[in-house]
C-alpha cells in the first residue's frame, strides 16, 4: 500500500498499521538515538504535554527532561533487550515539575520513549495482578475459567463490556465468554469473519500483549517532522501509543464504543484469542493497571494451556476406556458387525460429532445427523479413492464432492475411519454445517449506525458475512480428533482380525502352525522337485510318441500345481473327493491303480488345509517309496461318515515295495501322525504292514458337512490320469479378458482358442478395458480382480450397466477382494485351468440365455 493511498475496505488488509506516522493523544512520544541521547522525532503534542519550550529536534534528552529523569530512562533502555517487553518507569518527575509514567524500548536502532500522566506507583499494579491470579487459580474447567475471567476483568478494570474472543483455524472468531452492562445487547457465541481483524493486526497483537484505545473519536497526533515518501518511517510496532487504523475506529464508532482495551492470549506461541474490553465513553487505562492486565493475560494463557492439555488427556482417556470396553466385548462375540452396530453410541463419544455411521459389508447403520442412506455407497467409494487405508477427514465435503451439497446442512464434515486396508468398510463421524442452528443473539430491535465506510462495519453485518463465508463448512477436525481416530482404527482393525480366526484357541497355536508350515514349505518344495523328476523319467520309459509324452507330462505337472495351490490357500473349504483327486491325479496312470470311494463330504477351511497337507504327504510317499512307485501297485482310499457324524478315512497301499518299519520318524511321517490330532482334535494312526502302508484318519464332526440324500461321489475306478472330456466349443462367443500379466493372458487366450473361441479381446488395465468397451460389447468377460495398480471394479460396474455377464478370477483364498455390489458374481480360482474356465463360461452364458 503506497503512502497517501486512502484506506478503505478494499485495501485494509494491506494497511501498514505499524508505521501510522502518529500516536494517540492521551500521551506523547519522543524518538532518540539508541542510547537515549539526542531527540530525532517527537509527537506533535510532546512540547505541550511535557511543558517544554523551543524546538525539540536535535536537543539532548537531559536538556529537555532534566538529568535525573534522563538518567533513569537511559538506564531502563540499557536494561531492556526485548522490545515486546518495554521498560516501565512509574511516577518519573521531569525538570518541568510534571510527573509521568514512562515506557521505553529500542527497536530498529531507535529509542522510543512514551509518556503518560502518572497515576500511581507500581505497587498497586502488583497487588491487582496478584488478586486476579488468586481468583482464577483454582478453576479446573475451561468454560468456567472463561466465564469467571471475563467477569473478574470487568469488575476490576471497570469497562462496560468484557468479551473473550477465540480464533478458529480459518481466522474467524467467536465470542466464547462475556460480561456486560445490563442494558447492552449480548454478543455471546456470535461469530465474526477473519477480515474483521486483518492479518497484519493479528501479528501486532502477538507483539503487543496489551493494546489501549483511549478515545475512538480522539485526534491523532502526527510525528514531527512529518514523514515523507523519502523518509524511513518510524516503526511503532511495540509502542503503546501507536495510533489506530481508521477502519478499526470506524468499526468501534458504528458500535457506539468510545474506548477499548485488548489483552492478547498467546497459547503455544500462537494467538489463541483476545480479551476485548469495550467502554461507551472515552477512557484511558493507566499504565499500572495495564501492567496488571498484561500479567493476568500471561497467567490466564498458561492456565488455559494447562486446562486444554488436561482436557485432551481426559478425552483420550475416555476414548481409550470406550475402546477397551468394545475390545472386551469382542472376545465374547462372534458377530463383529453386530457388535459394532450395537455400540455405535459409544463410538460417538470418542470425539465431538453430530452423527455417526457404520458402512460394513454393504450394510449401513447410523445414529444422529447423517447423510441419506442412498448416498452412503457413493460416499464410501469416494473416500476409498482418497483414504488409502488411512484416517481421512474433511470439514467441507461439498467443496470436494459436489453431491454432498444436497445434505450439507446435516453433514458438512466427515471423518472416515477405515476398518481394513481395502477401500470398503468404514466407521464415519459427521458434523453439521456450522451455521445450521445459529441465530443472532442480540436484541432484534437494536440498530447500529452506518458510518462513512458503510454498514459492513457493524456486528450484525459482520455476523451475516461470516455466515455466508462458512456455508457448507463444519467445525474442522483437530489433531486430537485424528489421533483418537487412529487409536480407534488400530483397535477396530485388531478386533476384525481376531474375528477372522475360526477357533477360540487359534491364537495360542498360531506360532506353532507357522513354524510347521515353514518347515513344510521347504520339505514340500523338495518333494515337488523329486516328483517332477520322477514324472519326466517315467514318461520317457513309457515308449510313447513325442506328442503323447508332452501332453501326458503337461497334464501331470499341471495337476501337481493345482494340488500345491490348494494346499497353500485352502480357501473356504472344499470337497474331500476333489482334494483326493487333485492330489492323486499326477500318479493315476490308466486308472486301474487307484480306487476312491465314499459319500460327498465337505471339509471346512481348517480341515481342508490340514488334510491337503496330510494327503499330499501320503501321495508323494506312495509315489516315491510306496505302491505308486512301481507297476502293479495299487492304492485304495475309502471314507465314510460315522453315526456320530465323524468322517473316517482309510488309506491302503498294496503291491509296492515291502514295507519295513525302521522306528525312525522323519518330518513327513510326523506331519501325517500329528496334524489331524493337534489341529483338528481327531485321530491318526499308521500301520506299516508288509504289503503296504495303511493309514487310519478320523475327522471330528464339527469340521465336516454332508449333503443328505446324495448317493456319493462315485469315484470308484475313476480314471484320474485320463484327460477330461471337452465340452462343445462356444465358438460364437465374444470374450473380454482383463489380465495384467502378459504371459497369463496369452495362456488363457490359448485355452479359449483351443475351445474354439477366437473372438478374444484382452486388456491389461481397467482404463484400457473401459476404452475397449466403447467399440466392443462382449458376450461374456473374465476379470482378474487385482490388477496391480488397481482393481477391475470399474469394469465390473460398466459390464453390469451393459448387462454383460462376467466372472472374477483371483489368486486370493477368499472373496475379500470382490467389489461391493458383485457378491453374486462367480469366482474362479487362479491359476487358470482350461476345464474349470470353460465350465464357468458355459454356465454364465447359459444362465443368461435362459
């Protein structure tokens, strides 16, 4: 802002209020060299107020004030090093006979000496400050401290109105405490925009703890000599007498305020707020009382900071107790979703909020002021794109998600607490729009004068402008809110993880199982390599053609890979017969060597995983050392369900090398004998008969289920080594394949081509698939769920819109990665196999045709 430019509402935020070139006229100012020697400038009223004659510029301070007064001032300047805490001298007698209270400091190489008519010694100031300390020292609550302090300051300093004004993060302010004359209207709880106190004024409030305006209608006393654009302006940042911005004076006059005093409240080095005192007649607060006010302001800020820290600790403690309570209940509950929904009210107490909701497994539960249920899926998807599995919050949701404008009055702010790393389930806290329930608290009939600078400078107009600027905004989420949310997220994720365990004692056995699986992995890899070597050599001895040899070896290695994948994942359980077929198919030969018989038995996830390990060990042992290691050997596996519901499995080998029990148990034998008893609570017994190994296994009823009325799996004499019959080719189908791995995509294309499907379009990403769908509408689609940098969820949504049937392919052991809204879509486990793939495509195509 240039010198001489008119100050108005369009430029007041750039007004250089620290170099006004004048002072308030209830005191005077003299500027000297840093040592307080020769006068360089002075206020125009200095000669008259100090009873000095003749020119003042260039004269020695002792010549003007007397040697005694000048010596005291110079000593005070020498002692003081911080301009924000000027040296104060009370009742200084000048050579002219007048007595003054003096404030002196050095800033930017200039000594600034301010004079005000003496009122009292400094003793009453200390007594007043001590009295104020004593009356608020015992307050233990922030609201009580605010209320008591405004009342105390008004009673001791005598102003007509005392307000404690707190700043928000965006610079707006609210009156949080007030004590006033009974005939005055109330400003309590009202908000005012940040522009009412420009940034440069806030900076000076940090420098000057106490600021006094003696008369809003008083004259400004200019500095002598008058400053010009070529002069170095005198910086009055730390001067008590610095004159006041005309904009601020207009504001006070429009309110009818004649005098004011403010005390800055500095908390953690930041301007937390102000104690604002208004008087409706001119009034100058003497220096001694200003000192008491400044001391009280510092004490008040420290006490407020301590109470804020205590409140933060109390809130965190309460939140921890609420979380501990939920955690305690979780150990007794099986339904995690029901537990969280039942305790929503407890979660709402974790932090200030107007509503809370749980989006879990596609179901919505809520309490309080929340968005419409129809908007929650879209909100969850929007948050999932930004949260990245972390706590995420916004206090003006409609600014970044326009759809929220329809419900911003009820939920302008949202804090999302993810319950997993997947962008799917959230605990959501909501806050209303700030102004939704606020009304003007003053007397409706009260009017305010409109001054030369417009009706903007009135409390009511300021409040209206503030309401307009915060439309669509909620109270911001604090660092404390986020810390509590992080603690809650950790606890809830722990609860969710605990409930993924299927047995109550699983946690105690987790370490043992992990060690067992690590050893098994090492053992299993060696077995697989040995078996592959045996398959290669055995196929060579068969005397087949090269084509037959390749096909046979390829089928056996593929079957071995399938068995390995089932062992590792054991996803969601499976059929005992299917598991046996997968494990034994590499060794089946012409089918005459294996006999499998038994009813349809479904194993749960735990039993499936354990039996996969046991059957794989039995199978590889049979292939390496037992009945399946030589021609003429046979294996019979039979199972039945007992009247008690248990499943008994009999493994009997015949025709292999003679079995000799050495008494030594390797890891494989230990695994067969111990896994079923230890992990499932069943029994396992091995007989080393000369004709071949016999194994007796019993699986407890709680791990199995059967389908009543079924005749059985019909596996006796099943030719496990023969290639499965191919279905009729679906040659007319157009297929969209979304797969990010090129070699896997090529392999699937070959499977489809072998089945007669030539119209195949592949895409490595969701974006590319959506682009291809613009000019290609497939009959069916195969979507890899996890595409590395993202998922195929957008493609699934577009296919649903187009009415195109599709299936998901995934290497994960469960449906955890399946997008919301696709719960009924078929899932094909990876790695791909030709027969299951074609079967799945045929089923979804025939279902559509039906």
